[in-house]
């Protein structure tokens, strides 16, 4: 960024019991907050946005059935 801050974007995928979860993190970090081991604490990420998406058996079970989708489409 023009002020020297860095934009952060990370993706982590985990598979547990036939369920794939994807965790996306975006935010802004000051270069001076990055440690010598190239790490930062979560509280040092400004404008943090965390999104968790899941696909698989749990996600399918929590999806509305076809009858509910028809009623939602009609009304």
C-alpha cells in the first residue's frame, strides 16, 4: 500500500470426516509488526475479515430440502 502497510491474504483447507472446510483471512499488517520468524498475532491484523466455508456431508445436511426451496421461490 502507499503508506507501507501490507495487504494480507491467506487460505487454509482442512478435511475432517468427509467435510472440507476452507478458511479465508484478509487484512492489513504493518511491516514492523512482523516478527523475525515471519509471523504476526491475530490482534495485529487490521480490518481483518475471516470467512469459513464448508462443503460435504455436514453442509449438505444443513441445506434446505427441495420442498422448502419451492416454497421460498413461490413466496
